[in-house]
C-alpha cells in the first residue's frame, strides 16, 4: 500500500490516520508545512493530504512543489469552503484533487485511490 503524508492539526491527523491505516496505508504526520517538507525530503511518500486553510506553512508547501513538482497532493478545504474560495492556494499548490471538510470516509478513500491509481 501507499505511504501518505498528512499535514494538518492533531485532531485531523488522528481521523485520517485511522481511516487510511485501516486500508493498509502507512501514515506520516506533520502539523506545519515546514515539518511536512522535512518528512517528504527524508521519506518516500506516495501522496500528500494537506489543509489549505492555514496560511502558516504554505511557503514551505510551495517550496515542496518547487523541489518535487511530481508529488501527488490532495488539498483539504475548511468546512463550507469551495475550491473557488481557495483557488489561489489550490493553484499554487497544484493540488490534483480537493476535499471539503467534513468529508465522509468513503469520499476520502475514493479520492485517495483515484489519485494513487489502481496499483496501490
């Protein structure tokens, strides 16, 4: 299965870790973009799930995109947020997919599977 990096607060990390590990994925977690960048540089990561609502750390995520343009990334929008609301951030991170919080387990797993492809 895949190694997935989650960049979000501790509560969101616990939620995502539970669902993703049940599917056999390995989960790495970071609370800031800087910490996420460090983990990505030192681990073979297949997919990044990151919040796009927290301005703190977005510069590090932009750096990650510069260094690793091929990285697969899902941007998680805050409750009630739309891709239109966060278009500049989503575009700068070049997120291939977005999910709006709160999302259901099924939506999360379908989005992860679609981005990873059938071989994961």
